[in-house]
C-alpha cells in the first residue's frame, strides 16, 4: 500500500512511548492512504514500530477526484484528551476530519515493533 511513495504528514504527536507519526503512503496506482509509526522520543530517526497496513483509506465519494485520484492525505492533528482530530485532504479538492482514540492507535502500532 506504500510501495510508490511515503511522506510525513502533520506534526508528530508526543507520547510517553515515543512520537506517534501519522504519514501518507502511495501505491503504484497512485492511491493515497494513511499509516502510523512510532518514533523514538530521543532519536526520532529511529523507528520503533510501524503499521504494515493503512489505518485510513479513500472510501467516501468526496475522497475520489473527478479525474480519478483516490486520496486521503493527512495534514494536521489536534489532540484533545484521548481523541485525535486528523484533518486531511480528500480527493485533491476538499478537507475532511477523521477522529480516533490515541490510546487505541498506540496499542495498534505497538503490535508491529521493529526488531
């Protein structure tokens, strides 16, 4: 799902376990999806864990551009308590908002620790 391109999106979120980074990945068909990774708090060049599958992908009509692009592109994150508000570009024409639990995201990504 991220074989063509990977890029950072928004500011990483500080946690006790490290920096939670929300990023975008692009496949060979040029479809943009969202992934998460956990970076070391002291050395963010070190990846602690990374999801092997996307956590969010184009699914709604607004996510599909008239000319064929399938795109959800995370842009900014706001954390309020346990809730993460992820603002994202949809279909290259609109802005959307998705929310998720920070605790659940951390539990999910920590399953995929890099050895």
